[in-house]
């Protein structure tokens, strides 16, 4: 399949150029003479070279490797098919949004971290929620014990959301929220908190991840069955298209699939397949594509194989533009733009020799910038051991700032355009991803493929192959299976979560329950249950419920009582 994909894309195979001399014959002469002599004197490191997606890397690239590339494939920055970027000036006008993902302990402590990072030059907020919040449990639920505030901030009620953004002007700051199964509830809390600050809905800006499909594929923080979950996603689309013109209604996420072991080609294909499913669901709801598609966004991982990552980002833009125009009939150019956030690869970080992680993160951030990201989170050096300390988070932010201001890579859009290697690799990744998309379409679409376990199996197999390569030493991880350091000195200082924070959080939650108006609260939850049994958009009833101080767990439980919960299909 790989060879066929390369031929289709005009990739770096031999014989693609003119037969009567020219570059092709020059390469043949070079291989037979100059290269053959060099290899005889110093054999190459391995018999074949390939990317992590198993795309062969040729011994040399020439114009013949991109002979099929046309102006239609490239375009210009800010123009269809957006291969070269979604903005005409890219970073010549303003840099990408620098978001450092943060959340821990309590809303008050996370608020302090947010305000510190903003003072240090961060230009957008990115909220990490703890697992109970992600799974729709309140902080005092039995299921939440020991997990409150551990991997993110606990948010159980409007009081918590107000504390999280205390002294942070929500009409001026863009906020990204990494939340999926409970995304409509957290969006409702954010809207209500903004209104308490006097901020109109039209001025609220940010992103809810809201990508439930990747939870079934790679991450696991689902609550409801897939089809009911898709209803919630499209409810957010519909509500935001009317009420929140500056809100990105979803961040369609390949990041978590890549973290689970997907290759770059699989990350690209499965992310776009999820995007197709969301557009189809919205169209079935009766929404016009150009009414909601301009606010769709994406979320990709950035790994250390720099050129493959740059090519992946460029291919994603081109593929999404064509999908939206040719498959869904979009007319608004903004509907065709693949705008994306990037995070450096958390699973590439090592607990051994953690200073090496600074180098990894720098390479990965550079790939994201060269690939044209719209916002970026850089992981901290100590994240393989614990949540980052404030010093590590500051260093991660400084990494972005040095790339922006000192590296010279932000001075022109798409600086690697025209590289024969990068253009060929962009074509090859597009072809490999297109083959996966065709397979998913043949199964009946993304949801059917997920229910049969197709994407899950593909990722598991890739993860297994990669792990075996590391164990055999075929894939070098510096400081782990080669070039190990003699660890010197003491263990680095790590962020410790004070268990007393959980007790404070639970006490605050119980105080909210005791002080709210019980009649207003009960009526709001009853209306939510009635709406869930019907076809109405649920965002209105959810906002009414959070304003009555219904908690995240109570709202999620009311929907559980109507829809049930998802049970994972076990495949062997």
C-alpha cells in the first residue's frame, strides 16, 4: 500500500522525471558513481530509511520527486487550499497564541498560576480539568476520592468557575478548555461566569475541546453512548453559531491518538475522519455548513521528527480544505481553513535525564511553528514525573518566546515550502491518510469504524511496533536505551499537591449546595431531564441549571438517568 500511495502522490520514487536526460539521468549517474563510492567507503547506518509512518525516505530528492505538484496543491498563504498557511501574513503580523496548559489542586491555586503566566507573557489560557470533572463527578463523589485536583483543576459549580477566573477579564483573554464528555456543562459555566463579570456572550472567546469521538478511540473519558454524545457536540455547534460568534466550538483532536501510539499518518487520517463525522452530524441536524464550520478547530501533536511533522501540518490543511469544499460544498473560505492548536509530545518525555526533555520540546515546538500552528503549548521538563513546577512552566514558555523572537523562523509564511523533501513528504502523508479515510468510508463512516474498533486496533498495533523497536534498540531514545547519564545530584524538586486542597474543595462544594435556592435548582434540573428526553438543544437548559448552582455531577447524573452510559467494546 505504501508504494501505491507514493505513486499516487507523485512522491520520491525513481523514474518520475523525464526519460531523455535531465535530473533523472543525473541522479542515476550520481547513484552509480559518487554515491556508490561513498557507501563503499562508509556504509549507511541502516539498509532502509523511513519516517515513523513507514514512508520511505529516499537517498536524495530532486525536482522530479514533486513533478506532479501544481499551484492547485500549494496555493499561497491565506488562500485555498491553505497548504502554506491559513493567514496571508502568518507570524509577520502576530505570533501564535502561547498557551501553557495548567490546572491543579483548587480553583484558587490554579488562578494564581494563570495570573503568573499571563504576567510572564503568556497570551492565552489553557485549562486542565481533573478526572472527576472530566467524567462528570462532583469532588465529593465516592468515585472522586483521591483524584480531586491531581491532574487538573476541580470544577464542580459556578462558584468554582468564578474563583478560577477571578481578576482575569474574560472579555479580553481567550481560554481553551480541555474537556470533552462534560464540555457543554463547562462551556455553560464559563458563559455564566463571564456574564457575572458583565461580559456579553458576543465578546467571549476561546475553545472547548468537545471532541468525544477521540475519547472512544484513544483516551477513555467518555460518559454517554456515542450517538447521544454526538447530540451534545452538535448542540454546542448550534448554540455557539447563534450566541458565541468568537467561540471555537470544538478542537478535533489527533493529539491523544498520537500519544496513544498512532503514527503521523494515522493521527492525520483519524483526526480528519472525526472532523467529517462532526460535520455530517451537524448537517443532519439541519445546520448550514458555512454557519458552523468557520468555528471548527483542530488539535495536533508535535513530535521530534521535524520534517514529518511539518509535512503533516501542511497536508492537514490541504486535505481539510478539499474535504470541506468538495465533500460538503462549503463556500466560505473560513469553513475550509484547518486552524489548529499544537502541543508538544507528552509521551516522548522521559523520567530519566529530564533536562533532555527541554531539547525534545524545543524541536517539537519548532516543528509546530514551521508547520504554521495557530497556538502552542510546550510541555515542561518534569512532566514525566509530576505536574510542572512554576519554574518548569516558565522555562517551557520561554522556549516559545525564544523561537518567536530569536530564531528567525517566523519572518515568512511556510519557510520550508519548495523543499523537494518536504513537498514530497507532504504528498506522501496525504496519500497515506487518504487511504485510511477510504477504508473508513468503506466501513460506513467514522462512528461505525469506532464501534467496530478499527481505529483502536490500528493505534494499538503501531504502539506495539514502536515499543518493540525501542526495546530492541532500533529506535534510540537518548538517556533511556542509549547514552544513559549517570544521574548526579538530588531528585529535582517536584510539584506536590496538598491533600488539604481536596478537603477545602469538598467543603466549598457542600457550602454551595446548602446556600442555593432548592426550588430553583430542582426546577432547572427537571427541565433539563425533559429536554434530554426530547429533541431540544440542551445548552439553554444547562446554562439555566448552572446559574441555579446545579453542580457538574448533578447535571451529568440527570443525563445519565435518561441516556445511560457507554460500555467499551472489548476486542481481541
